[in-house]
């Protein structure tokens, strides 16, 4: 089935919304509390480092997306810089990372939603609620980017307004006494805290897979990224500071995952936990929807190149959506969800396990950028973010092992695909065909008129002597002796 092209209809406002919904969510509602519990006031330093790092980080992705606006995203950058096989390894690794880590947002949304409707539900029940949230986002993506984008914009404006109100009202309830000692768990906790906080900045790369649907990428990306980074940075640090000044550092796992409701209680002076759970769930649903969108475009791009089944590259003529690629997320996410249910684990495991995997995705993109952008001030920005990314890797701990395992798996799959393609090519060019033609030429039989229709003049379309130097002699040497070869000088 022939692959189809996507429509370009995303402008600056749409791209900003996509950026915000890709990044905000878990970084606003869950990560600040997890970081605060891990490192205490030292977590504010981790947030500051990553907020400053995020602008050049996002700017590099915007530059690459401008140069190569395609749904393959990072995989396309790697392929242009390092070749087809490296690009395919990157594509498979990116897909594995997305399918393994993306469910975390829907699962946290389901946990908040279930906490509002059925407090005290079991972990497995919360996982089931998260699975339903993910299915709902997949269904919304089937309606098309224009419809889901309008829904995203309206809901995002309301939710961000509520969050700003909660921060403004809760912040005066805290005290600076919470900020001492600054490093209660030692300075080594900064590494663990960076690992946790880094997950809140995953999403800047999610704009790359929709670059094929962005109008005038050279103009839209720089403007969109500037607005998005400013909004994200202010909201993140404001929420982290509010958590640091108002909440105790010693909290249970459940309290860490639902800490936003405690801020809401401080802000209003009453127990509005149900409202807090619903607001948090809605924001996380927006982020889940944006990540489902980005992942489906990666699936679409890989299907278009035959890395995954080509049937997934079909675009719906009614909605302009790669509907089969969107539906492929259902089985794609099922493995991660199944493992969590089987082990009765919560989504915090995915946060710690996948951070290094995403960091490696970013490193691949930055290394590609170093080869693709060799002039102008951007090259210094690329070198900076590459150096910082490399320095962050040792802090990722056991997560690096998971990333290495997925990269090894991607390399094995790519090797299998390459071998399969070679075998298929050999079968297509099949030995019987060569053998029959070789025997006919050896016996002095010329090509008949009907044969020329099947193979082209002198069999040129059927085989190329240059590509098969050992197959058999060229046409002239196989001509029977009673025919005189043409005079090459006259030609």
C-alpha cells in the first residue's frame, strides 16, 4: 500500500500548545514532590540547572526539525548524519523507548482520576484506570490533529489557570525554615534528583515527529520554542519552590504521586482533594494525548520506510490522520502495562528506568547535529548541550543499563531486517532466472522479440552486468560466432 503525505496545518499557536502539552503534566504535578523527597532543598538547584539547559536543548531540536521536517524525528537526523543503517537503529531504539515510557503519563492520570472517584483503590485498579485513559487518548487522536488540537488548547488554558492560582495561594503558606539544611541527604543526592527532574523535561523532542505537519518550519519552530520554554521554565520553578516551602520532605509513595492535592488544600484552606485530583488528571490526559500523537507519527514514518509493516502508513482521507499507526499504539503500549500489572508495580518505576533511555535519544540527536550544523552560532549551542548530556549520563545509575539493553535490542533487530532484505533481494533476482538466460546465451540463442518486452533491450531492466560481475559474460561475448560484432569505432 502506497504511503501518503501528511497535511501542513500547524502554526505557531498550535506548535506552542503541542510543546506545552508534551512537556507539562508529570513535571508539574509529580516530579517536584519526588525531587523534594529525594534531595530536599538541593532539588531547587537541580531544577535550575535543567531549566537553563532546556532552552538550548529545545533550540537544537527546533533547528534540526527545521532542516529536516519529517515524522521520523530523531531517526531522520541520525540517518542524514551517519547513514541509513545507523538511522534505522536509532528509529527502532526511539520506538522502543516511546512504547516503554509513554504509558507513565496515562497511568498517573488514571491514578489521580481513580483517587477522585474511588479513594483507596488498589494499585492494579489504578493501572486499569490508566489503561482506559490511554485508550481514550488514542481514540481522540483518531479524530484528527485539528480537532484534538482545539480540545487541547481550550482545556490547557483552563488547567494552567487553575495551577497558577494554586501556586499563588499556597506559596504564602510556606516558610523558609524548610530550606535548611540545603543538602540533607548529601550532595550526592543531586545526581538522583537530576535523574528524576530530567523526566519532567522529556517532551521537547516530541515536536520533531509533527514537523511534517508544521507550516513554514523555518519561521514557526523558533517562535514556538521561545514561547514554550519561557512558560515551562516559570511554571516548573514556581511549582518546585512552592513544594519546597510548604510540604514536608518525608512522604509516602502515594503522597508523592498525589502531592498536588495537598497544595490545593493549603491554597483553599479546605479539603478539595477531589477537585485537585480531577485537575491533575485532566492536565496529565493532555500530555498523554500529545505523546500518543508524537509516537503515532514515528510509527507512521517507520511504516512508510518498511521498518514496521507498511500498512501502518495509510493516512485517512477524511481526517488526514495515520489512523492505523495510531491504533498500533494499543498493542505497543500493552507490553509495558502488562509487566506493571504482573509485578504489581507503579509508574514511578518507569520514570527511573527510562530517563537514561531518553537521554541517549537526545545524545544521538545532538551528535547528529554536530555533523549537520557546522557553521553559525548554533554550532556552539550544540556543543554545549552535547557536553552537558554526556556529563549527565553517569548520574543515571541503573537506568543506563536499561538504555544499553534497548539499544542492543535495536541493533539486533536492524541486523535481522538487513539480512532479511538481502535474502529477499536475492530471491527476487533469483538464480533460475539467471540460469535460464545464461544457458540461452551460451547456446547462441538471441533474445526473441517477445523477450525484449519482458526484459527491455538486451535485458537491461532484468539484470545489470555491473551489479553481477560474476554472473555471466556480457552480451557481446555471448553472441554466436556467425554474427559479426558491431564496429565500436563507427559508434
